[in-house]
C-alpha cells in the first residue's frame, strides 16, 4: 500500500513538534484536515500544510520526504505501523514508542528512543546523547524493543536501560550503559570512558573496549550459549553485532559500586 | 467381519480408539549430538504410560545445528499428560532433573500457541539470585549460572489442548522373530512422522492390557484375548497362525499426526508381507464409547 507522504517544502524556521503525525492519530483523518494540524513550538502558528506538501496514502505507513534537525518528537508514542524519515530529525524520535517501526535515514538529536517500550528504531546516521534514556525525573529508560544506530551515539547511550537491545555500529560517547537496570547494549567501534557506570544488571558488549573501569571484576573467558543465541537473533539487524557475539568473550562483572550483577563482555 | 487383505496381510475391520491429551514440545541442544540425545533420552525415561509414569514422553526428531536457535545440535522432545497441571509438573521435574543437570545443555520452546507452560520461569530459581533474564522480540530466556558455564532456558513453551494419545496398532505374526521385524519396521516408518512419539520401549509394547481384573486392586490386567499361550483357554481374538502379538502406541500433538503415523506404520508392515513379517494387523478400542478419536484401519491403508 502507498504510504502517506509528507514532502518537506523548505527548512522550517522554528523547531517543530511532529508528535501528532503518527499512524494512530492520523488514522481516519482526511488529508485536508491533516494539513491543518498545528506543529509550532513558538507563538508563530505553523500547520502541516505550511511545512509539507501532502501525498495522501495509507496512514499505517508514513513517509517524510526530506528531514530536518528541527523535526522533534517524530514517532512519539508510536503504537504500530511504520514511519520512515528520509533525512535528519531532531530530538526524541521514537520517544515512548510501544510498537511498530521508525526508520530515520539520517542523524538525530538527543533522546532518540527515549523510554521506548517496544518496536524497532533504526537510525542510519548518528544519534545524539542519551540514546534510549529516560527523560528528566523518569525512573527507567528503554524497556523493550530494539534500537539500531548505524553511525555513532553520544554520551550516556542506554542510560537506565531496563529491557530490550541497543546496537551502536559506530562509536559511543562516554558512560555508555550508565545506571543500566538490565537489557543489552552493544557497541561495535570505539567506546568512551567508564562503560557501565553504576550499572545494576544487564549486558554491555564492546567490540573495541577502552580501559575496563576499576569497579568491574574479571570473570574469565567463556563461550556462552546465550551469546550464540543472540548472535543468531541479531544477525538480521546487525552483522557486526552478530559477529561479536559469536566469538569467545571475556566477562567482567560489575558495577561493583552498585548492585554488581551486570556484565561487560569483550572479545577474548 | 471379513478381513481386508493387502499384500497377504490381513487387516482387521477395526479401529484404534484415542483420547484427548495435553501436549507440549521443547528443543534440547548441547555441544554435540551425543549430549543433546543424552539429555533428551534421560528426560524421556520412565515415561511410557500416564498411569504409572505421570506422563508419556519421547523424542520426536533431531535437528541439525543450522536449524536450532543457538547453532548446536538439537533434539525435539514431546511430553503428554491428561491434565495441564500434570503436564506442568512433569515438564518442570524432568527439565530440572534431566536437562538442567546434563552437561552443556540448553532448552528452548518448540511449540507455538497462546497457552504457555513455564520452564525457565520456574527453573530460574536454581540461580539463587544470579539468574539473568534476557528478552529479544517476543522471546524470553533465562541464563542460570551452573558449574560448566550457563544453563540457557526459554521462559515458557507452548501447550496444546488438542493433543491425542492412544493411537495404536496390534501387530500379529507367526512368532516373535517375524512379528518383531514387522513392528521394528513400522516403528522406523512412524518415527519419520513429525509431531508424534511412540512412548513405549523402542516404540513397542508387548503387554497390552484390558480394563479391569479379577483382583479388586487391579485397574487393568493382561489382554488375555490377545495372549497366544491362552489361545485355547479363553475367548481369544487370535487365529491359529498367530503366535506373537506386539503393539505400537502413538501420541501426537494433533489428531492428524497420529493418523499419519498409523498410516506410515501400516504401509511398512504391509510392504514387508506375511512371510517375514506380520500376518495380521488389528487395533485396540473400547467399543468406541470412551475415546472421541476413532482411527479406522481401512481408512489408513496405503
């Protein structure tokens, strides 16, 4: 079925809140009503029609032709269906999404996949800081689903991760997996300082690790059945992650400054 | 009742009477084929009949390493019981005592369905707080630290309420040697059918029973009508040329799979012929009043 397309006319003059443009909110609306939806974040009123040319189609699949780093909150609370952004987007794409698929071909700002609970978020370029993290005051970050970042991620990726899997095929900034509650975080290229800072449980797999933090304790080299299993489950999403998990892994338990039931896995 | 003859083998105009059961399937993997078989064999030991063993269990098939979730050789095990609670208890006891304990093993769900039976969700407590939960998509696994590394176990497996137990063939031949040959060839053919197990030793039972006994305490006793040594002394079901009877019992996850297995077994027996195999094939029933599933032999002929 033909997707419902929003074709960007020109770079917007203010940051936009695109949270209303998700399948479950557009479902059943006529194109002319959708064109009247307000997106502004300042006192200057801006509607969908001002920003985009609309090509009507099925609202189960939404396509943004052209993106902008001023596009905030794309796919917010997505409950199903698919959103594809051909370009960049701003902060919090896929925040609190529960199901469905969000694909951003370019790069995005901070808080991508923040507190998402299900579905699949793929970012073709780079992600900002606090990937999958909770917003201020929230107790947990991502609680389910999969995030794939083909490029790099900023600081504190997977902060307070509770459940689900994050794969960063590029490099990660400082403190990846900070305060992790559980879940799985994979970094393929370089990784900044202090991975797993204050993590309680969960798994951080680093293909190219920095110095292991002093509060992580060596537990030997192992061929884990679970790693084999994850290699197979991850291979459709990321070959690099699958390759990492199919090798013998050195296990470091920590963060002993917190609960200490987490682990950092490195190629042995 | 005039028997149908196929390749010289007489086929009774009779039917196997089968019963609804609860069934489940798991996949056991291990570093080698030998050890996946070992775990599965141990887990399905002493599981020939629900009456004395609490469940009926067996190996359905082997899976090569390229088609298992963790890339190691696997064996699919089916377990059947009369109630969901009974099945749950047997599954946990057997997985806990026989699979968790088996070197290098891992345990996966191998039956889809909305009804679930916990496996890892119960066995995880063995981890004493060190167990690790891992979710990916809609699958949930437990990693339990053990002395050779980790025991990986899926949280739940599927339960079917549409399983069928008690499909059977009565294989009758001139003597033990020819009857056994026919029974073994039937077992080999039936083992190729998916979603079924033959719970008795090597798939074959030699002590078929009837309901009731002259002794008050016995619920079931020897099926004297099919005992060749009693041929002249009781109301026998055996002909003059029959000196040995062996039975194959089949449990399946679906009504169709049990029928398919019986069809495959019949075909193998008929192909072997009466000279070297069975002279007659029958099926056990209780007059059709007890079990809802009736497999008529004449409908299953090749």
